[in-house]
């Protein structure tokens, strides 16, 4: 498994755990177990929970920044689509 795939797997597990219990209640050990990686492997990619949360934030930021590239001539349907995408992102 590549580094990027492992990081994505860890991030997905962290988001799931954070959404279920709150970031303050979830340990990196729980995230590693949910992701199916060793604690050492998780800490190789993310030195602590703070860096993992930052990686999640950066993924959200990248997603949102990509939306502006799609705007040529905004329409009502485009605005509706963007609103729906925002809701999906918030739901995640």
C-alpha cells in the first residue's frame, strides 16, 4: 500500500471516529485500530492527533478551493449544486 493510500485510510478512520465520539475522546490508538494499521505506522504518517486533524482540515480546504475553478458563469443551478456539495462536505 502506498503512503498516500495509507494516509487516506487513516484519515477516513479518524473522521469516522471523530464524528462518532468527538475528537477529544478518540485516541490515535483507536484510529490506528479502526484503520487497520499499527500505532507506529500511524505515527509515522501523523506524529500526533493535532497533525492528523490538520491533514483533515487541509483535505477539506483542497476540496473547497477546487470549486472555484469550476465557475465560469454561475447560474441558479450551479449555486444549487455548490450548496449541495457544501452540505455533503459538512455531513462528512
